[in-house]
């Protein structure tokens, strides 16, 4: 089945060709040449991932940096888990995990920032989104955790650290 692109001005004349046997979509130029192909699975993964992202009313309001921090928490089965967070901010963190907890799960997480590995900070959080497998957006499977309760001194310590790493034009 061929679908002409008629509403997107930048792509007028091009068309999409659906192949139901191979489960692919091929982009064709105005002269019929193949410009690219994508599998239905890749499109489904893209749509699923985009639906897991923060909604506009849930956008980050605290600064955040990419770094590696040690984390500890109790898994849903009660076992102690030690892992690492690769994104840390005043509003939450991303914990790498091959067995992420379900969205909505509330738990307490302890973490140590790289400048003081012996100092463990604690916060309560809720799993906001899950990346069940490695992908092109996060690289590692894991879960995004939004803090629900953070002691003022813990938040101040985190923000001080995060802001110290931000470039002047990002502050």
C-alpha cells in the first residue's frame, strides 16, 4: 500500500509504502527512489518511549546533570539493591537496573554523590518512567525516579553539587 505525503510541505511528492509481510515502512522520493526504511517494531518502540516521557505538566523544574552516583534501595521483593544513578538532579534521578520497578512504585533511595562517596543522602521517590531495555535514548535499562520527599538539607546539598557542575550558560 502506498500513501502519498500531501499535507507536510517539506515532503510533498514523497510517499510511504507499507509492506505488511516484512512489517516495514519505506520512504520513497518523488521519482520512486528508496530514501529509507524502518521496521514497524522500531516505530512501536519509538511511540512507547515517547509516551513514557514526562508530560508538559511534569517537566523538570530542578537542575540536573549527567554523572555516576552510587545508589541503594530495597527492591519490590525486599532485597537490597546496589546500583548507580547516571542522571542526578534536585527533582530525581535515573537508576540503572535490568529489573526496574513498576511505574508508580514508591520507595526510599540512598545515594552518594561523587564528591563525597562516604556521605549517603536519602530521599523518598516514585518511579516516574521505565526503560526496560537498552535503547538509543538512555543507553541503559533502568527507571526514572521523581523525588516525593527530600529533607531540606539533602536538597540543598544536591543542588549545590549539581549547580557546581553546570556550565555558566546552563545555570
